[in-house]
C-alpha cells in the first residue's frame, strides 16, 4: 500500500472532503503510474480521481464501529515517533 495514503476512518473529527480527495489522488497516481497525466489522459485521470473520492466518501459514511474514534494529534505523534525510529542514524 502507498505510504502516503493515510487511514481516514474513525477519527474525531471525521475526515474532510479534501482529505478524501487527496487520498483518491494518491491512489489514482499509484494505480496509473502518472504523477501528472498528459493532456490526452487528463480527463480520464481526473474522472477517476473524482469517482474514487465519491466511492471512498460513501464507504467512510457507511462503515460502523463500536471503537472509540482516534485522536488526530495522538496518531500524528505516534507516526512521528515511528518515523524517527525507522530513520534513526546508526
């Protein structure tokens, strides 16, 4: 899985449309292999991003859990700690 795509489900506050769109863009970039598509492929690329974002938003809204929502700040601190450990100089 692409490391740039972040978990968006079960957060307080919920994921924004911008976060879902950014994840959709990263997914379509990974899938297509294009960072920036050519003019010929731009319409198809943008349509795919919009469709993936819409499906992702519906998925996030339809999921159910009994777990407590995650705290964004705590998750960010944990990610920073994991990153620091992973890239710790030898």
